[in-house]
């Protein structure tokens, strides 16, 4: 009985220590808006085809995006929920699969406005958290 009490006290002390180290916000669920925009200057005859999926949401379906069209969704994350969304984008013989939202990467760079934007252009994929300052993340190849 005495051994059980010692284990219980040690377990409780470990739990209290763990809770004091982790910020309360890390337990809260956070939402992020993810938006992928067709930023091509002239592709009205050849749309940007996008297909997205997630390990949590499954297949989100495909879309054919004309100039300035977008595909968007909301991601919910928390301490025990680390969603990953990836999309395959095709245009004029080019094809690229990329991580549209990965919580371990994007919770920091999207934190300020809780928005993650992707602008797909002829020369590559640009990222922004405010739709003003765009940074090229990678090329098609």
C-alpha cells in the first residue's frame, strides 16, 4: 500500500511538472485558414488543376482553377492533433506534389494572422501569411 502511495505521489508530481512546462495555449485548438490561389497571368484556356488530401480529412477532391480562382479550407490543430495536408497541382505537362499545410512548420509562420496562403505562378510556388509579402518557397521542378 505504501509503495502505491509513493507511485501515486510521483505520478502526480510528474503531471504537475509537465503541465507547468507546457503553455496553456498548446492545449487549445487553433484554426488556420489555408488558401491556394491560381496566380497565373493568362491561362484561361488551360486551368490549374489541384487535388488535395489529408490524413485526417481524407480526399478533399479536385478543382480546376482559372486565373485568380482559389481553393481554401480551415485546419484545426492542437497538442494531440498535428494535421498534414498535401496537394498535387498540374498545369501544362507540369506536376508538383507539395505539403500545403504541415502543423510543425506552419503553426509558426502562419501564427500572426492564422492564415497560410499559396500563390501558384508560372515560375513556382509562393508563400505568404498576409497576401501582401510573398516569398518563393520552391519551383515546379
